[in-house]
């Protein structure tokens, strides 16, 4: 079955992010901040862009089915428009240079550059500083430093934080001012209150009809200022540090209390668009900005803020272990999802199904649905707001309670972030997976290996539960169906094997293991032509998941910052062309 279009659900436990609003009262944590240690920085001082941290974009958006990147942008992004260069107007400073040019590539008359840290570096809370100098933006250039949520959910549910944007339309009522003396910031999330005609994405913007800008007395062109994002679990504050003085973008901090998307990890993006909805230029003829034009980024730094802040390399996913609750109230689990906070519930076809009134099997929550359109397909799911690594559950089971009429056939499925879907069938009037079809609450136990099949990437899961109709066996009458107490049980964990790495031994050209390549580095490699992930932890700390870089017929990643005596536990997940393979865990001790 193909995945049906997903729409917002109307079940008992659905919740969406509230409209982000400007707080009425300032919080001491962001207006009188205590700045702690430096957690991570990118100084852009090397000979070239560090591709272990950043990925350069190539294309105009059409390559991902989003021509103009959803903003009617006019440029084609190319790595050729990116470099690490000496700054001409500040001797001794090297910086990332993003250059926009009047240059034709295909149907695009302009080129520019864009980089991001997706899958490589993610940030959650803290003080994020970006020291940046923009060119004369005129009409048409749109430089920006911003962040997107690492959630696999679609925008705007994953959240967007725009630390700085320049070149946009100025609000009505503001005295006429040069576009080089106007810069702003923004936060965008999903909100039910924003679901109005003309805004079908339900995107809620803090900049909408709100003062969110800084207007310096002199041009921002070709001079550095520092843009700051103060971010905690309760509030966000944007400011500009210009010539030794700090200016707030907004009149007051922004509350994040009712916005779970803003309480999750984000990755970084730096780019300069040409034209688009944010600017006054919708066509190439309207671009008057002097070209070529270059934005310089001296550095990006992340500090602790009032003891909060974390930076993780790679995908930053900690593998789930033991028992994981997808939807449960009282069952004892090691970790679980909470609807409206860490997961969302969807009804796929509201033309055939709505909320039901079946009482819960346990606790106060239940997935209860009413099917009212005989002959129509039905389906729904629980979608995670963050990726879950369930690779340790391949030998376990999914256990759940189901209450459904005996004469209704349905399927239970799962879905990974690579758009792979797999499911098992519960035929009508048949006992399957232990579920006795008598119309009462019963227990089903589904082996993970069977429902995952050969294609599901368990290390990168989005929907940990789906249900839908069986093609060719659509119901002929109305009915109710309910699910409760959905738990993934991993079973018995494997015992790690211990090996010792040789000091300073160069990594083989093609390996499926790890080798110490220096006093502080460990090389991971997998001889596979598809994707490959390494899951590793240092001295029993939190696990990190990193996507290896594919180079020919092998994939590689180098972990740094290690020292003699560090104990690194690791395992791999890779695609061999037909199935996702999970390797046994091993441990290496640095010499």
C-alpha cells in the first residue's frame, strides 16, 4: 500500500504547538544572562570548507521537488560560490565567503551559496553567536543565518529560527530607510490558530505584525556585526552587537513554553538567496543589487547560557533500549512518547474516519476511531517529532492492545525517515499475532523483524505505529476500532566484544571496523556502496549516531577529541543494497 496523504487528526490525544507569542514580561535568564563555557565553534580559518561539519547545497530546489525552495527564490546554489577567504575590508581575518553572481545555470540567471550542518552538528539551547558582514543588498539579495529543527516532521512543524535575515520588505509605517540599514529575525512554528485560508501550512511567525528589526545609523554593508540568539527551554531573545553596543530585535523575549518544536535540537544554515518572497524582487529584472556580492561569516559560536546548552555531532540520536512506549499510560517503560509533546496522531482520510468513543484499555488515553464511510479506505499513525533509533529492537516485539470487530481486516505498519513502509496483516475472522477476534480488547504481539522486513531502517524511524485498511477488503459497514498500550520490547541485548586498536595505525582502504589513526582520532569505515551509520559512545557516555561519508565503495567518518585510555563502544548500521544490516557492538581502547 502506498502511504496516503496525512492531514491533521481529530483524535482524543492530538495536540499542536500554540501560536508563538511575544512574552509580556522579560526573563532574567535571557535579559540578564550568565554566559558559560564555549561548547562549539566554527572559525572558518582553514584552507577550505570543513565538510565533516558542513554540507554545501547544489541546485535550485527542483531537485527536491521544491523549486525556488518554497520562496520563489531566483538563484541556483553551487559549491563554486563558497570559499574560505581573506576578508578584504578587515586585514588578518579569514571567513566563509558566500558570493552571489549574475550567472546563468539552466533556467536560473543567478548563482549563490548555501551550507548547513544537517546530520553533522546539532544545537539545543545556549547562546549562539554569528559574526557576519553582508554586501550591499540593494533590491534582491537575501543573506541569512538561521536554524531548522532536526525533527523529521515537515516544515513548519519542525520549527525554524531565523537569527538574522536582511534584504526583506520593510513594514508599513516605518520611515523610508536603505535596505542596508534594516535587518530582522524571526521564529516560525506550526500552530492551530494559524490555520486560516491563505496559510494552509499553519505557519505561525513571531515577526508577523511585530517589531522584530534593528535599524543601525550607518550601512551594514561590508562591515562585521555580531548577531546573537539567547535560547532556553522557556524563552528566546534576538540581539545585535554593533560597535560595542547590544540592541534587541524584539521589544521583549519570545516565549517557547507552549512550543515543543522550540525545545528540541536544531541544525545551522548559512546562505544568501537572490530574490524571492522575502525580498521586493520577484523576477530577475527587479534585481538591482550590485553583483557579484559577498557575505562573509567570520565565525559561529555556541556558549552555555545559564547552565543550558548542548552541541552534538552527527545525527545526535541516542539508541532506544529495553522497552519503549509508543502510546501507553501505565506500563513501565525505559522511555516513551507523549502525544502533543513528542509525537502527533494523524487520521489519514478524514472522509472515512473520525474520533471514536471507545473507553481506554488502561490509563486515560486511547486511540479510538469511528469509520463512517463504507467502501472507503482508512488509516492513521503516530508520528514521532524526533527520529528514533530502534536498531536494538530487531530481535524483539511490538506488543499492543486492539479492540476491533471480527469482520474487519486491517494492517499494522511502521515507517522510516527514508520513506520505507512495511506492515503485517490482520485478516477478518482470523486469529493473527495472538489477537483473538471476538470484538473485545485483545493482545497482539508482532515480531519486529517480521514487520520491519528487509527494507525498514530501524536506526531512523519516524512512525512507530500505523494502521490502515487492506486493499481489496474495504469494510462494507460502519464500525469502531481502538488501540492502546503500544510498546516496543527489545528483548535481550547483545554482549559487546572487546578489541584493542593499534596506535597510529593507518586505516585500511576498505574496512568494516574501527582503527586508531592518531593520538586523538578513531577512523570508522564500512565497505558498503549504500548509506552507513556508526553508533558510538565514549567512556560510557551518551551514544552518538553519525552518517558516514560515502567515498566510492566505502563510507568513512573520523571521530576526534579522544585521548589515551578512552573506551569507545561502537556498532554500525548499513544498507547492503537489499536490507539494513546491524553489526554487533564492539569496544576499542585508545592507545
